[in-house]
């Protein structure tokens, strides 16, 4: 992947730009009563990318199911370890356009006022062996106008298959922060936590 094209327009820069569709100064508009505290993150990504494993590392104490109206899907919510705020673990998604209940829940959590008004950003979890699919999802979620962090997980499996990833190049092309992890071994977690 090229990394030296500084004139390239970042694909996702609007997601991390100044026009964030978040933290309304007057939360009474939707009656959520949460104020304008934006501290929470939603883990999103393909199935088996390592979201739940990361959730275990990033959260502390008990997790509880979040209530998403109109769905019986369980989305776990926990407190971020060492940081004020919460983190949500969502079901795997292939596309924001999918209509199955699991994938709808992963989208709807970004829309309902109770959660949306407190979101600081999205944590996209990618399987290093299937980056294209995860980048496609990141591009779709950019539509929500929320800041994103792109974590490339399973780099152990990718490197054992000879897959090399230009992290800086990808970060520059996407216009968002990119980090790597081996969630199963707890590697990369502190770096990721420092980015939240
Ligand atoms: N090799 C490897 N396996 C991982 C890594 N992270 C998670 N796993 C494993 O991948 C499987 C799916 O992980 P999970 O967290 O359930 O994925 P989710 O579907 O995105 O929530 C589990 O067996 C994890 O132990 C990693 O970085 N490397
Ligand atoms: Mg999971």
C-alpha cells in the first residue's frame, strides 16, 4: 500500500473533523437528560474480528445488556477500565445496509438518543487477514459523522501468513488513527486505551 502520497484526500477525515454530529449542547431536545458528556465508545466490525475479546480487555467489572428498542439482541455495555465512560460490544456486521436483527442492533445503537448522545467515537475492529472488508465497513460508518479509531486486530495471524500492513499509510489514506493488536494475548491494548 502506498504511504507517501501527501496530497491524497483522507477518505474519512469528515468523521474526525469539526462537524461532528454528536454531543448536542442541549440534550433536552430528545429528553434523554444525559447532558453533553461524550465519553462512550462502540466496538464495531465483522464477526470474529476480536471485538468481544477487546471488550473484555477494555472494560472493567460487570457488563450489562443495553436495551435497544425493537430488538431482542443483546449488546453488552461495560465501564471503560481506567477511563470515565462506557464501551459497547456489538454483534458482527457485514454492511450497514444489512437487515438482519443483529446487524440492525449494531446500527441502531448509534441512533437512539440514550446512547448516541454520549458517544465519543467508534472503535472499528478489523481482522488483519481481511482488511478490505473492514475498510468497507469503516467507510460506511463514516456516514454517522462520529470520530473513529481503526484497530487492526489479529496481526499475529496476518504476519504468520506473510501479510504486511502499512499502518501509517492506511492512517493517512483514511484520515483516522490506526493501531494494531493481538487481543487474545492482550497486546496493543494499552496503546489503544491511550487513544480513547
Ligand atoms: N489469533 C488471534 N486470535 C484472536 C485475536 N483476538 C481474538 N481472537 C480469537 O478470535 C475468536 C473470535 O474473537 P471474538 O472476540 O469473539 O470476536 P467477535 O466476533 O468480533 O466478538 C476467539 O476465539 C478469540 O480468542 C488475535 O488477536 N489473534
Ligand atoms: Mg463478539
